[in-house]
C-alpha cells in the first residue's frame, strides 16, 4: 500500500491525540542515579511493603507518600519520626505539598529529585 495513513492520523481528533502523546513526558524520581517512574500513589519507607524501600535507620517504616491528584504530584509525610524534607524544609505531617520539577525530597539519608 502506498498510503498507510488512517483516519486516526488524519482526523482533527487523531492529530490532537498525536500532539498530546508527544507532549506528555513521563514524571519520575531520580534516586541513586536511577529513574523511578511515578504512579498514582507511592509509599516511601523502610518497610518491604513500600513502593520505594529505603535501607536507612533514619527513615520510618512508612515514612512518606507521593500521590497524583489530577495532573500534579503531592508529597505527604506519614507522621514519620524524623520528618520529610522538601528542598531542605521540613514539611508538616499529614499535609499534601505540591511537587515541582527539580524539587529535592529527603527521607532519612536518602534524597530524591523530581524530574
């Protein structure tokens, strides 16, 4: 076939979907020089049941969580013993704080960077 185009590629809706797919980068955390893709809800802590396990005594078993609300990600301290820090500032327990690209999250001795 000389022409492989489909209506999905040539219709206004198809073209819009192509643009949306191109322009939506995957959000992820960088930890120990590795990329961790963000999902709707992630838990961070020492417990093996957490999405991101931190082997550090300064981290609580269930230390913090990251949750997607609409199109943004939010960080919440889960009443940890030593606190969760965003860009060097301790966040209040049980409050959701919006995350932005480049933000640094510190849990115990571990630091994550939002990208």
